C-alpha cells in the first residue's frame, strides 16, 4: 500500500522532532526527523516522502531569504567576488581527490565515482549520474550521507566553536503578522516556484520564490519574513526527506556505500576547513558566514542553519548557488572530457 510508507515517515519524523524538542536538543525540527527516520530505515521500516510536498516546503526558505533583500544588502554583495572566486577552485579540488578515492579506494566504476564526487544538488546529481550509466542506488546513499553528516555535525561545530545560538526562533509567530503580508508571501512562494520550474531553473523550489520575493521586497511591498511556524515546518520536511533516503538499505550497502560516503565526508570537511581558514587568515569574510558558505551540504539545509544563527543570508546563498551551478553545468561536460574511453 503506497500510503502506508508515507504515514510511517511522517509519524516517525514527528516523533523524532517531539523527542528532541522535549530533551532540549538544538534544531529539534531538523535533527529530530533526520535521526528518527534514519534509525527506522536501519531496522527496515518502509518509508516514503511526497516529492511535491517536500519541494513545496522548500519554497518557504526561498521566501525567507528573498524577504531579507534590501537595496543596502544588494550593494554589499559586490564585495563577495574574492570568496566567490574560491568556490570553483574548491569544487575542482574535491573532484580531483574524490574521483580517485571512489574509483581506486572504494572500487566503484568511473561514472559512479565521478558523480559521487560532485558536491552539487542531490536530485540533479542523481539525474545526471543515472543518465550517464552510474549506479543510482550508490549515488543516492553517498550523497544522502554527505548531506546527513554535514547537517548533523555543523550545528554542533557552530555552537561549540563560535558560540552560535541554535535555539533562537527563526521568525515571529504567525499570529503577529498582518494577513496581507502572509498572503503576499504565499503568492510569491507558489508563483515563483511554478514559474521557475516551468523554465527548468536550477533549484526552482528555492530560487524561484527567492527571486520573486526579493523583487517584491525591494519594491517596498513586503516587510516581513515567514513566521517561525512556517520555517519549523520546512525544517521538519527537509529533515524527514534526508532520513527517508536510507529506506530499504541493506547490510552490504551499509558496509560499502555508507562507509565510502563517510570517508568522503572526511575529505569534504578537510577541504572546508582549509578554505575557511584561508579566508579567515586573509580576513575576506566573517568566520560564521564562511563555514556556512563553503560547507558542501544541501542548499536547503544550510539555508535553514543560516536563518537560525542569523548569518548574512545573501552571502551564504550566493556561494551555494554558484557551487551548484558550477557542478550542474560543468559535471556533464567534464564527464565527457575526462571519460575519453567511455568507461561505464
């Protein structure tokens, strides 16, 4: 029965969120569903998400980021060029180390290794990798592990090393917002998402609402961000989606794919720390924004963290959009260039 795995996923994710909330653990609406759904997947409970709902929840993040745009903020974005130039260098470094790691150390074929090493958007990489002949299940587990490890470890790094507050509400209560502002945000979310999806825009569910909301905000019509309840709801579905990716996992997949994914995460974390330290030493950007911008996790998950800790949203989003754009536009091209023998 198709509905049962969906009900399981929602119930388990909600239980995890409530347990984390009761225990006072940071980011309960994000980390709770991830932990609960991952645990359920490991013991074989069938779970499934609803794609359209999951994408719809991401529009909330797009609206939240777009609503922060002001003329002063746009003017300040011109000063990002030095750190933005480091993004393609970091992507190349990850690729040159990651591909041999997956191929020579982990024993995957060339195509699977190549797309496992690309730190882009999970859905886009899976599409490209499958079309190129890679192992779709391996790709899914490797990238789900990448997102999981970054999202779970980064909050504690931010809290322990920089003292970032992770329990702050991400917005004001819905009851305190004018109804016309809420309606305007809903319109921006739906129309921005659908138009962007129609034109096959990269990260349509986030960037479409972001662009439309930013335009409306800059025009002086929108003065509020989405209420806290909406952002918590987005966190819940994002966390549940990450955990559900492990549904149906086998012992062999844990032994090979998850282990390989964890090893790759060590490589990613090292590169993140190296580039962040370089930027910090040269005083090119604040440390909190730097680590959030260069951590190669999921755009949605890192946007949530940036919202919670009060980071410069424009800075963080600009770097992740550039990273995803480079990977998505460049991955198929470099696949053809370096895979001259057509290895599959």
